[in-house]
């Protein structure tokens, strides 16, 4: 049941075959007028979020949505309004976009989103739109050849986001590995994040940092890297296990998190899994992309997204 004190809005991140995303300009005179947004509209009485999305895209853009995948739900308090955004990723659609209501719109690359001014509630949507639905964790190895072989396997599976959890790997091995892996991943459009437990973590050139839950709770602001990552954004993610950690990650501006363990896992067999119901309840209380972690396979992706996840994270599932 919808909260009638909140304006419920369905939003679509529409991606075409070239990976471009459709954005539209809010007309002046309306709430948040003059800002760019992801298309959509408010839910009618007794209408589901997906039904509203399909209707709004047909009415506003003459786009027929064939299927939509839940991306993220966001509750945001403006000074004059509280909105609940039900956001979907749409790649399966037909028709050519038209300005049926006279609004300006355009297709932009994901990298161009941050150069446009969006309402505050849309900032998290941009993060979610830039992130893939799979987050691979590459674990320790004693030699470069093993790490490169594991990386090659992930690249062949079209994984675009990888955490290097090399807590016990010798520093020299990590350095030699990254000399090959970093440029290769740049060429493949893959992001490499290094776990904060790695010794001398700030000495390595990567695309971002993944904080352990202990390191997350020990800081009061988002880490800033001194490394030159060219024009790429420096990503910061974190491991979370409860609502306190999730809310702290959101408060200090962490880009995305993993929440674990969802199911029983070989990595931490002593940890009690939370299950999908508790996972969904925790995710619903924060506005941040969350990956489900713990005992998952790729077959769990749809279940995870239905529970509010950005996608799934795993060590073994993608190898």
C-alpha cells in the first residue's frame, strides 16, 4: 500500500542499443523546473509502479516499454515535498522517442550525466545508472599469473566492476599484477577497486576503494584519493552488515555498498544469514545502491533486484 503522504513517482532509466540514456528537461514553473531528469511520472490510484512507468512513457514519449527491471527506490525530502521514486532500468522497448508534451529531451552517454543539473533526488539514480548489476570479488593469490588468469575469466564473463580483496597478497605481487591489469581494465571499460585492508592501499593506481565495515565506521567523511585517475570518477564502496553501517555509508557519501551475508556462505560459515526479507527491509531504509552478497549465484540476480538490490556481488559465482 502506498503512503498517501508521499508523492509516488515511477522513473525510467531508458538505455538504447548504443548505451545512451534518455533524459528530459522539466518545464519552468513546475516543481524542480528547469532541471534535467529521468522521464516518468506519478502513480495514479491503484496503479503499480511498473504500470505507471509504461503509461507515462507512452503518453510523454510514445515509447512502448516491453519489460523493465527494478533499479533502485529512493525516498527524498524536499523542503516542500516528499517523493518516493520507483526507478526502473529499461533496455527492452520499441518506438522512437517524441516530445508528446512539448518537453525537451536528448540521449546522452552515461559519462555525460554528471555534466547536467538534476534534482537532488536524482543524484543516487545517476550512481545506480552508472553501475552494473554484477560486482565480482577477486580474492588473494600468491603469484601474478594466478591473478591475471582469474581476471581474464571475469573479463570473458563481461564483468565491469571488480573488487581486489588482496588482503594477504604480497605488495610486490599486487604491484606487478596492476601494471598489467589496470591498463587492460581501462581498455575493457572495467573498474578496479582495491580493498582498504590491503597494505599501503593508497600507493596503488586503481579506479576506487572498497572499505571494510571496520574502516567505514572509523571515518567521518568520504575518502578522497590523491591518485590521478584521468577523467574517470574515483569510486568508493563499502561492506555493510546492518542498518547502522548502511546509514553511515549514506551519510558520508559512499557511492555504493555490499550488504551481507544474505544466504549461507563458505567464506563466513559462522555468520547467520539475513535472508531476502531482512535484506529488502534494510535496503528500503536507505538511498544508496546496494549489492547483495553471501552465498549467491547469477541465478539469484532477479531475486536480488526484486528485493531492492543494485545486483549481486560474489567471489565464486563469476569464476
